[in-house]
C-alpha cells in the first residue's frame, strides 16, 4: 500500500469516527413517588451490580461515580474504562435524580459508548433505569456490547 493510500485510509477512518456524536442527550425523564435520596440509593446499587464491570484486553469496562450534588439532587455517571488507557474523563451516561414536590424526577442522558466505521452504539441503559424505578430489578446483558472493536468478534 502506497503512502497516498494510507493517508486516504486514515482520513476516511477519522472522518467516519468524527461523524458520530458521543455527547450524551436526554433519552428519558421519569417522575416517581419515591423521594430522591431513596431513588438514588436504589438506582445506584442496581447500577453497580448491573453496569459496573472491569476492563479486559477484549472488553471495555464501565466505572460508575456520583453521589449527592445538593440535598435535593443526586447524580450517577458511567465512564468507559480501557484496558491500556484507563478511565475516560467524559461520561457516556448520566442519571440525575432531583427531589420534586411529590417525589423525584429522574433524567437519563445517554451517548454512544463506542463509535467505529459501522456507526455509534449506545448501551440502552435507560431501559434498566425505567425497570428499576417500578420495582423490576432485572438487568439488560450489556457485556457483549462492550467488546472492543476488531477484537474477537
């Protein structure tokens, strides 16, 4: 492969990755009768059990962080973790829980977890949050979606 072909290939790869937006956008806003502190405790515990996972040579991991922002607002951030590069500084999902008059308002912002030439992919974490706030503690299996591009599959 000549130098020109390598440069063109690199430019196409860069343009394909840049065309995808990874910035999180609001995908749901839910109102529940539970107070914000209790809703945060429930969602945080389930997220740690279902979403947080270690990185490996073939899989991107997820690290969760968050807590009380104020007395009436709580937040959970999900960050990608790479085997060789560590934790990214930009969350791809954020759950915000605000105390309202008769309960709490839960907002879920989600962006792409991974972008490649085949497009950008979200993990659909909002589905889990919607289930958890109504008492269904099941988890979507996201581990297969965390496989690094070009590795294994």
